[in-house]
C-alpha cells in the first residue's frame, strides 16, 4: 500500500525520530508530514488570509499592561483580555469550539475531540485566573 501524498519517502533510521521510524513501519505519515501536506494543499487559501499575525491584537493588550499605573487600570486591561463576553480568552474559546464543530461536520472526530478538550482546558484556566 502506498501513501496518498507524493513526498512520503522511505526512511532510513539514521537521524530519524522514533515517530518517523514507527510511522514508516506502519505505512502512515508523521504529524509533520500531514502538517506539511496541509500547508501545501491550502497554499491558495493561506495566501488570502490577513497578513498580520493572529496574536498581534493580544500583543497590543500586553503593551497596555505595561502602561497601567494602578490596580484599577490593570483590572481594566485584564477584564478586556480575560473577562466574560468578547474578551480575548472568550474569543479564543469560541475559535476552538468553531474549529471542533467544523471537524465534526467534516468527519474528523478525533480532531474535533482535541479542539473541544483545548476549549475546556481554556475555560478551566479562565475560571482560575483572577479578574
């Protein structure tokens, strides 16, 4: 059986990770292979995405922490990032849930479970943070 993507080559064991050796033996691609293939397959879509770093807006809030001169000002910044509603944390949670829903609709239940798990962990973290 051959793998569906053209750049999967036979691995020799010299300089290879355990994952590479194991996946070759099981005739399946590594995680890195799948990420590389996905990036290649999505290159046209990727080119249409905004060029700014997705974490750029949170970096702006980090700079606001440095500007805060009092606990009240710090609280204002942390509420914007960590609070309920449309905070940065809330939007990241929504992103993870949306990704999980997409995976479910597209028959990727294991990926959906991973995204949901991350969303739950993020919610638990949010519950532990002081706001």
